[in-house]
């Protein structure tokens, strides 16, 4: 078991959802926290919910220089980092034909490059001390591809490949890398997305968010607990939620033709 007590944990996207729940759970485990989010109001609300004031940083994870400056600040003020959770993420829902390059670059900047920057900025600290864990949030959409989610799929498949390659490179060291694949989590990611149309043809953000809320069965707190359990147990990959586990099985059994049963399952869950 990897002991969390006394460790320095860095969490991006800590202003709400899974990030906030992770901060609260890691604090309860005895970690010193460095929390970042572009949403400064949400970040301060997270800090107010913690027993000890954390290091706070307003941060756009798509800004490489800002991420490296954050890592330097963590090292200078807290001495090092042990656990780095690259959690910040956004969503775009649009067909490939109509997807703008601006939206594609926006989501890749946060969901993929934000993970790369967060990993590379903090990795030297972890490898120097031969102790640490990099946790990168992919998605169940890093396991299957869904219509209108091409940009999100591209980013999350990339995070999965990046993290698994890193894990192999770190084999034999005291540092590990975990790829996390949440299913439907009760967060505001759908409501806050750049939304145009969803797989069923819905073109209303409100209707799509309501449909997502029906399918999202796992709370942020449950997701955070699963992630922290994975860190403590030394897991290599973490699936969050019964839906993620079922989707993983369907993809293994039907690696090319999974969309037919998946689309039927999604329609059923919406109802």
C-alpha cells in the first residue's frame, strides 16, 4: 500500500467536481495540498471546505509556462510533490464535419496538453526522489469512441496512450503512472461544455445536460474514493463506475462493432 500521510498532492481542476472531492479526501488522508483551477471562485470554495489552508493557484493548464511556474512554486513553497493528479477537463459536442479548429484546439489544449504539461513539469521532482504517482484523467471515452465526441475522444485516447507509455518507462523506479477512466460522473462538465449536437441528434444544451444527468450514476465523492484507492493499491488503470466497467467489457468483446449495443445502452439509460 502506498501511504498518503504526509505526502504533497497536486490536483488540477480542483474548483469543482472530482477535483474538489479529491482535495477533500486527500486532506482527510493527511496530505498537504497544492490546488489549481482556472475558476478562482470555485477554487476558494474548495479551500474553504478543507481543514488546513492549501496552496492555491489560478491556472490555465493549457498554458505551458504557467504550469511550469506552478510546479516551481510548489517546489519552492512545499519542498516537492509526491502525487500529481491531472484532472482538469472540458468537453465539446459536435460532428467532425462541423467541428471548428478553434474548438478542437481548445479541448486539446486543456484535456491533452494540460496533462502533458502537468506530467512533464512535475515528473523531475518525483524521479529525483524515487517516490511519486502521476494520475492522469482519461475517460471511458478513452476506451470507446462516440459520435459527436471526436475531439473529446481524441484527447482522452491520447491521454490513455501517453500515460500507458509513461508507465512502461517508469517500470522499476519508485514512480508510477495511473490512467483513470471515469464513466458518467455527476459533475457540471456537460452543462459547461461547448455544445452543438449530441449522438442522438439533440441540439439543446439543456436537454443534453438533462440526459447526461440521468446517465451519470456516480458521485464525485465516489469517483475520488476510487481514484485514491487506486493510488494506495498501486493500480495501473482505474475504471470508475459500473458503466465504465460494462463499457470496457463490451469493447473487449466487440472491438469494432461496440457502438450498436452501446447506443442502445445509452438510450436505455437516458430513459
